[in-house]
């Protein structure tokens, strides 16, 4: 019943594949060609960019060379490939010219970025961020998803130097147990992870972290799981995603014999999510009474309300006219409604071309 199978690096071949499928009944293209598919894709039209809003994703890197034992990405997305700086800059300029104010640079292992710079050298992610921060119109930069082992000095310096680089780092750790990290082939220890977090914190005092966790990895004992809870307590996350382990066919972990029972997995996931929820709630409550910069994105569901995002991606609602969409304005946070902050704009009129200083929210260690 399947007419076309197309790999992630080949979707620019779709027109030819459709023609071939019509002619021959089926078409398969799962190769990893060396050509850059982005060069073959049509550029989005200005009205399409504007319709998508003030925040945009830009792919800078694809694939992964890490081969964590539970993950299919290296098999399905291929090895790490970074787009050249010039192509990214062209995309970013086009987005900025059409009203985009916030960029999230994305890649399966984005901080392994090593694209060719205009000087012919390989640029790390930190250098790319420095370069993009100078783009007129771009107020905010983010990136996702990072591997703790690929955090280099250039990235730390970018967080130290760039106001536009938002102080929220998504840094997956998966487990707080060295024994499980080794079985996952994560290539770092708990101590390494804590050291990386410390380096970020030294560079940017108001930085916050989110993470990913897997519970019930094959062989995870109650002691291993307790170590995960202990790490979460130590770091103090603004948010985190947690999942029960499920085997992915073809990965080494899928062959592992020591499994964790469904009941144990359920219990552990609930305990972990309760802890993460309590940290997220505390983090959000800490915003009440502070003034935070909000990038306004769109009209909210309630009439007259506009919603935007704080530097920590918290939704923030104010009563205001629609013309603030696309502006970064300081908002005095008055209260919290579930996960949303509600407040008032502190100074609705700013001198032309000026933007407020970065947020004043204080976060705990
Ligand atoms: S979990 Fe992340 S770092 Fe590990 S193999 Fe998958 S994409 Fe790569």
C-alpha cells in the first residue's frame, strides 16, 4: 500500500519520486546524498514567513555521530552534517526582513555544529551565534538540542557575551546514574554534566536549564533511579521532558536482556514527573513580582489579550493592542495561572529603535 519511501536527506527529490511512483507504481529513495537538500528547496515566500509569526526555526545541523544505545537518530538521520554559515545567514536575513524577531537554531546535536565559515574555516556554534546576533531585527536567539559532551568554550562565551542569546539551555542528561549513562553510551558522567552546568552558570548568572530523562532503561535499579532524582534536585530545572524507556528496533539497547517491569517504570515516571512539576511551578512562581522581557507573538484566546514568551519560554499574557506583536517589552508579572504568567507592560512606549534590557528574574541553583 506504500507508494513512496523517502529518507530525511532526500525529500528535495519528492517531485521526481512522485513522477516515478506514478509511472512505476512505487519509488524508494533512502540514500544519504552528499548534496545539500536545502539548496534544492524553494525559499519560503515572504507572506508565508509573515504568516508563521515572529519566531522561526532554522536548521543549522542534522544527524548525529554519538550512537547512544537507545536512539535511532544516527541510523535514520545519518552522520553529523553542518550547513555553511553563508547559507544560514541568507536564510536568517530573509526571515528578519519579513518580521521574524526570534530564531531557534535546530539540529539533532546542534552544538556539534561545525559549518564552514566565510573565512573557509570550521565555525563552532558559539561563533555562529555571535555572528547571527548582529543581524538587524533579530532580538532573540535560541538553539536546540545539545549534547553535554559538545559544550565548548565558544558556546559558554556566547552565553556570557550575547544579550540576544536567551538564558535557557535545553541540556538532556537522560539519567543521573553513571552506571546507566555508561549503558546508554552517553559518553559523559554525572560529574561531567554537573561541571558543564556550572560553567554555564558562571558565564550567565540567570541561566536556567531544561532536560530530557528516560526512566526504566534496561537494568536501571532503584538505586540508579534515586541517583536521577538526586541530580534533578541538585540542578533544579525550569522544565523537563521525561519518558518511559521503549526499545527502538535495531538499536543496541533493544537487545538488552535486563528489563524493568511496567509497574516499576510507571512508578518511577510518576515520581520523577512530580519532582519536575514542583520545580517548574517553583520556577514560574519565582517570576511573580519581577519584570521580564516578553516577545509578543499573537492575540490570545481571551479578547484584548496578547500572548508572548519570556526569555525562559514561559507564556506571558497582557491586555494590550495588537500592534505590540513583534515587540520585546518589559512586563511586570502579577500572577500565575497554571503555566501562564499574567502581567502588565511596564513602559509601553520606548524611544524608536530601543529595546529594554534583559530580564531581571532570579532563579535558584
Ligand atoms: S540521543 Fe541525541 S546524542 Fe544520543 S544518539 Fe540520539 S541524537 Fe545523538
